């Protein structure tokens, strides 16, 4: 085996070991910060396949498409009620972004979400959101902050109405390359705050993740790791805690650069 090839393989596995150490520490930190105190909480695990695609249309304008399915792959009994394996909710997002500067961008998107999509108890939600995203380099680490405002139209199956609600979301995360930029590590936590008048709880949802990315080529990556999703499940402030293995296929194209090359 050539010496250069052997060194590349060795660096690859060293990168995996190094990444796993950071990954486990980050999982412990995220669980401590994001996981609410146990009461009558319900917890389960599952799979979270994701497609994350984006492209630059010009120096300032880009688009993104984000799709996922949250899957509970097993059946269990909760409070003497059997909860079958199922798809919990599917989500599709499409948006346009405008780069105000090198580090700051604004985005407007449309979202469709369907809970229990393949059951008679399904619930539809149509949503629009606007957000500001700030990315700042700190040596090799990228600090990301995102402020998003959701306008939601959530179907109420009991009343047949679709009331309008809204909320504010704040995300903070870190991303750092590993071993010659062939891999990267990232973590984030996002808090959800109800802004609708009369809402029973202000803070009612949290999404947090600690994951590793592997660059497949110049335009695609594979990301995997732990995703925690938790929200208040009832009027008693019990939480539904969901722990997913997320696997994401991430693609990004610079269409503006390709047009200039022609």
C-alpha cells in the first residue's frame, strides 16, 4: 500500500475517534441543557431521514428545500394504550434567501407539515416563516445564530377550524471542520416561544442535535447523529421527549458560478 494512502486511511480513522469524543461530550451537554425535568413525561426513540438541498442563484439570492420524516419503528404500551409503529410527522419546506452581507442573511419560506400522515387522525399544518441568520467565524469554528418567526395555520380536527397562531424561535449552534476538512462536527439547540395571546405556555418546545458530517464530494455530504425533539404534551406540562437517529443527505450547488463559467 502506498505510504500516502496509508496516511490518509490513518487520518480518517483518527478523525472518527476524535469526532466521537466531541460528539459524546456534546450529547451530554445538549441533554443537560435541553431535557426538561421528568414528571409524567413520555419518551421514545426513532429514525429521522432527511434531505437538505440548497443552491446559489446569484451572489445574493439562494433557495433551499428541506424534507424529513420522523419514524417510530416499534410498538409500545403507554398508560395501558398500545402505540403502534408509525410515521409521526412529515415535513416539507421551500424558501428563498437574500444575503445582506457575507455573514447575515434573511429568508422567507413556506412549510407543509402533516402529523400522523398515514392515519385517520392526521392533522395538517400550513406555515410561513421569516428568519435572520448570522454566521460568524471564530478561528476554525463557525458560530451560527438564527431568529425565526412562524405564522401557523394548524388544523383542529375536533372543531373543523384552522386557527392562526404564531411563535418565535431562537437557534444557536457551532460547526467545526475535522481532519483536512473531510469531516465536520456540529451541534445546535433551538428554543420555541409562543407569542400568541393567551397561550398557556411560553416556552413549549426544543430541538437539539449533535452530529458528524462526512463530505462525499464538492457538492454533497452525509450527516448523522443524535437529534432530540421535545414539546409540552398536555395541559399538565408533561413533555413528549423524542430521541432520533438522524441521517441527512445534504447537497449544495452554486448555479451562479456555473453560469459565469459558460
